[in-house]
């Protein structure tokens, strides 16, 4: 399976009216079959914080722990509802998109 990750900052609606400041979010999307490409059911927020704060701890944990574990494929057993069985899964980072040059 492939996953896409992205992070970006944004102005929440409440912030515009209440001057709360910009937020930053990091999300992943598990690659779907072609007929479900525009579905939002496989997008997960994994971190959110203020735009100006450091996000290094989240980035490092995700890159050095989560992605390494998921891409090893050795201990990644998940239940597959259609097969009614546990299956071994190997996930690989396909793209990493960020709001930067």
C-alpha cells in the first residue's frame, strides 16, 4: 500500500473573527483503488498545532518510527474485513507534500 503525507498551515474561520492565529496540520492519505480516488474516508490527521511552533518532534517521530515500522512489513498484521482474516501489510511513502519551495 502507498501513503501520501502532507502538511500545511491555514487560517481557521474562528481565527479570522477572533484573531486566534494560523494553525498547522499534518495528514496522511492511504492510497485507494482508482474508483475511490476522491473519497475522503482514508485521510487521517496525525498532528495539529500553531503555525509558528516547532513541528520537528512530530516530523521526526513520523519519519523515524512510524514510516520505518510500516515499511518494514514484518510485524504489520491487520484484519481485512472482506477476507475475514489477518493480512500482512507493507506500506511505502509515495509522496510528501509541504507548503515550501
